[in-house]
C-alpha cells in the first residue's frame, strides 16, 4: 500500500479544495507542508508563490516561484524552491508531523534540483504525504507517479464528491490519526462485542441515563463502532441516536444491528471524524463515547468539537469503562485469554489517557462544567454546556 497520496486532474476541477476539505477534518497542529497560491495584478493572473501552511498568507518577493512577463510568457524562479521551499520541507522533517501536504508539484520546479531532492527525501521517509501533481509530463513528476509508494487519484467534476470519502479512508489508513478504530477489523470487533462486552453496554446505558437525566432529543455516539452502546441507550430512552464512526465497515455492521433491534425510526449511522463533527453548533443534546478517547491523538481538539455541537444545557459522557468492578474483572480475564497482550496494551492506553489533567486541558473552554469519574472500573468525563451559553464565547484565545 502506498504511503503517499497525490491527486491529479484537469485545471479547476477542485483538487486544492478537496485537499483543504480533507485536512480540515484532522488536527491542524499535526500537519505541515506548503501550498502554492495565485497572485493577481490589475485583476490579471501575474504570478504564483509558495507558502508554508503554518504561516499567515502574506505575499512577499522571496516566495514567488513563477512570474508572468510580457503578457503571456511565464518565467519560473527555481531559486525560490531551492531556498525558501527547501527551508519549508526541512522544517517538515524537523517537526516530525503526522502528515505533510504538498500542494502542488508542477513544472516551475523543473530546474530546482535541491527542492526535488528534498521532496524525494520526504517521500522516502515514514511520514505520509498528501499532495497534488500537476497534469504535466516532466521527468520529476513522472518519477513521482511511478513510485510504488504513491497512490494517485484522478479527480473530475463528476467524482470529486465521492472521492472525498474514498481518499479520507485511505488517508486514515496511512496516518496515525484516529489510530484506533480504522485499524480494527470490523467483523472481529463485532464478534468480541457480542461474546465478551455485551453486558457492558446495557449497564453503561443505564448509568448514562441516570447521570445525565437526558432521555429525549438528539444523541451523538462518537466512535460508535458497531453501535451497541448507542442502541442500548435508544432502547431505554426516547432519544434519536446518531452512530458516528470513521470506519464504513463498522457502520455497515451497525446498520444491521439497528434493524435487528427494530430501531430504524430513531437510530441511524453517519460516517465522520471526531475532529470535524458534521453537526452544526449547539444542535446535540447528548454526546456519548465509550473507548474512543483512548485513541484520539489530539484530545483537546476532539473535546472542543464535542463541546461545540452540544446544545445549551446539553451533556457529554465521554471516556471508557466496564460499568462495575466485577464486570471489569470478568472481561479482563476473557480478553487476556483471547489476547495475551490485552492487559499490557490496556494499561498503557489507560495510563496515557487517565493521567492527563483534563480540567487544565479544558480550562479555556468557557461555559463548560466538567466532572470526572475515575474509579476501579470507569473513567468518564461528564461535560455540561451552561444553559445560558452563547455561541462565540466557546474558546478563549
């Protein structure tokens, strides 16, 4: 499987727009790279310049990679690539991000040998790349196209909306974003959920109902997997439940479980990502999530998104647990028998997650009341948005 993803296609089909949509769903602080932008003079395209995606978009002379002279004659500026462009790419390697963006690679850099070498160095590294390849025949671009570690997607006006989901799935496979659910085999997950964890879901659903006292409105189950917790909660409340997960395979099984429970009128599935929830501000009465918190690379970003979609007075019940110490001991024994590394891996995830100071982590989130449950069998964050909360005051700068 390729470790690097590139989009290609005709001019103005939306390749850069698609790139921006994809990275908007991911933690921005884990992404580095460059983009190329257009420069207009007297309403005419007069040049192109390169920018570090982590810097404000400011046009400066040392950033220009191409200029239009004598009306229609274009001149490339390879020195910009070999100086400023190389500095950007060196910064990418130094910062060790989870994804490097290259938007775009074209023909202006034909004579920029240092820049080309640095691009190839990054493609050889373990850091995944998401980029755009201009539809031109050059030695440099053809070399990239021919690499075995490159996945090349042709974008057209007809397929670009569909390709967004396809490419995002591939992006999750090659990066460590949301590194939990998308690496799990959905069928194996479902088997374990039914044979081992089945008693947990109904017990935790009862605890959520008792603790939040929210029994009607919209509930969002983030990282729902095959849907057992959300379905269990729907059975004992009047909530409309949305099961959200970044794995389409998980959601396919969740859909079958919804039908089996006879809850098609109140429970549905939705493909999405915790870092860019599709719900509008203040529209969700209850957010639940069991187990996903341990896999979120950027917990602050994820919890901020969850808070954003909560309605005033709404609550989130996020974390992990087994419901009771007795049930935890029973399941731990069963899982250790199935997987000899279960206890070791679980302890590692628990320590990395539970040792965080969540009150300090979310101290700048105005309008939040936070309660933490942390006992032998459970670790939950109970987030309540103040009833008088007004949009626009959520995150102090």
